C-alpha cells in the first residue's frame, strides 16, 4: 500500500470527526502544566484542515505544505507551529511525488522529528512528544507495510513511552516551571500524539 493525498484526506477526516472530545481532554491536561490551550490548537487546526482538504493537490509534498499552511492560519501556539514544521519537513521529503511507499513513513516521521527539534529546541528525553515519535518511528520500522499492523505498533509504542515517562519531570516549556508537579502526570503533547494515532485506526 502507498501513501497518497487521498490517504492524507482520509486521515484528516478521521481525526476531525473525533477532535472535539480530544480537544477537551488536551485542554484539561495542558491546564495542569501550561496555559491550557493545546486542545484549542488541535480543534482549530484540524477543523481548518478538514475545510481545506478537498482542495489538496495530488502532489503529496505540496499537499503536506498546504496542510501546514492550514494549521498556521488558525494557530500561533507553539504546538501548532511544531505541527506545521513537521508537515513542511515531511512535504519537502516527498515533493513532486504523488504516491509514496508505506515503508517510507518512518523516514518521513524522522524528517518531521528532526525539524521539530531544530525549531523547538527540545531534546530527546525531555518528556515531550519527540519521545513518543522516537518510539513510534522505531516501531514502524519493524512493523512492515500493513496499515493495521503499523497502527497497532505505533499505538503500543506510544503507550509504552507514556508509561516510561509518566514519573519523570518535564524539562522544557511551561511545564518545566512546574517540574516537580509534572512527576506522575502525562505530558499533554505526548498524549496528543497517542490520541491522533488512535484516530487513524482502520
């Protein structure tokens, strides 16, 4: 199976259909350690993506660039910026292509992760969504190219990473100010990645 703009549109629709409750949960989690707007960022971002997805071009690289623009148009938050950065980095990797082998997904995510590290300044081990992505990328490299197997492997990796980091302190962002309070709590960004993976279940 290959990745096309049609697959991207399907993913956007699946997430947007479930983003309301996820947004409420993320606002609650983010409010424990930050300014409580992560859910707003996700809801606004994916609602705008859904409104514009029908017009995404067949060129997958350009489609990902346009998706990034749709997010930045409605969000100025740090998480929204990182989402857009990730999409642009992945889009750069597949510019001019209309169909990409599913086995390249880990490489696309690795490109996105690298760009987010460069833009956001966080490092692996800081208890952020980068740590979940690292585990997901590794799991996907071992999962083959069956979408269901890939989704299950990614979700398992996300769950294990959340368990691993729950009792560690946050080291970056606003949560760093409350590092002691963050011990025992899930990082909102990490949980957001897990929820997005759940939305993509076939």
